[in-house]
C-alpha cells in the first residue's frame, strides 16, 4: 500500500471579478485579492492495487458521496495510472466547510499533491495544481482559490487562470499579523456564481479595486477595498450588518469572506482580544477562530 499526505491553506477572498470568457478551464478564473491562512485542509490518501478500481472519500472522518470536486479530480489523476487501484481519501478540514474559507479548493489542491505522490505520476507542482484548478472551475465551486492557495500569503490576483497561467502580486504584510474570523455558517458558492444579477454587480465593482490595490498594495487598502466590495455587491446580510456596526465602533476594518456568512479582519495580536470580545457578543466560541497567515502555500507533508 502506498500512502501520501498533503496540506493546503484555507483562503479568504476579499473581492474578485469573474473571468470566464473562454472555454479553456485553465484560463478561466478571477482577478481580485485574498489571504491564505494556516488553518486549512490536510488530505491523506492510500493506494492499493486491486483487480477493480474503487474510490472512497471521507471528510472529517465521515464517509461521503457528495465530494464532487474530489471525485472528479481523483478520476482524472487515476486515468493517468496504468493499473486498477483502490483509493481511500481522507480530508480533514480545520475551517468551516462551505462558509467562504476556500475549503473546496484546499481539498482539491491537497488531494492532487497527495495522489500525485502516492501514484508516482511525477507531475510538477504547477501541473498538479492546474489539475485542481480545472476540477474546481468545472464544478463551479471556486475561481481563483487554487492559485491563491498554491502560493499563500496576502495576494492580489492580477491575471486570471490556473497556477502557471494566472499571475499574482504579493501584498506586503508582516508575519505577526493574525486573521480573526466569525462564521454564522454556510453559503453556496455554486448558487452565488449562478446568480446573473449578483454576477453583474460583482463584475461592475471590482476592476477599480484591483487597480487601486495594485497601485498601493497595503494591508489597510486590502481590508478597505474588501469592505467596499461587500457593500457595493449587497452581500452583507442583516445579522452581518449588526456585527459590522459594532466592529466599526471599535475601530476595526472588517469585511466578509466571499462567499460566506461571516466577518473577518487582519489585526496585530495586541488588538485581537478586543475584536474577539466583540465577536463573542454575537455567537459562541465555536463560531470564532483565529489563524496566522500562511506564507508557504500548498505542500506535501
């Protein structure tokens, strides 16, 4: 039996523009900005030669038949292998799933790195990441998450596409900053991307934000522009508005993870207790988490 394990950071998108005016999945994607965090998805795979091929996927210990991205990606990579095998995939996520933290992209990216290793496919890191990008685009679960999580950091995506095709610009931020998040729960990326009215609002709001951040790539501008995007696109729900009013009063620049029913900010450790206290007035500790920024990107373990 061959085994391999990989990790991909979770990712919070602050603002983005949909770029899908091509049939080529490698060139589809988004421009925009976001931050990768040290919380994320660990994926362990085990491969055993069998007379018939089989595939089993678990997420946080539970067997599932609804991991569409992982299933498509696994079948793609297995088609490059010469013998039938039994594949066991175990995803472990340290962020809420489907709540705007890029868990789908992180799962796909960590899976492709682990399967590439276990199957000895000898794909380069970028080629492996491209397979993950194509699976996410095909399933409508993300656009620019995979390229962001491949490289990590606080990034501005200035050209759409998969790793090796799209281009990112790193926004300077020191390692002592932490990302504080409050999550009310899930929102469907697939449904959001299928909403034509929302898509128009998104694409009408973004280019000036990308240009502005490229001209002055600072953490403050990232947070400010992310909030502006959330306001302009109408993605702030009533309960998020109440929480944001309180964080505004405390002097924090907060926005929402796209697409997620929550609030986030990036702060110095000394400011964290005040922000967490404000979060705690709106929900239990289970809805709050804090992470450092991940500067390494996806990697084998």
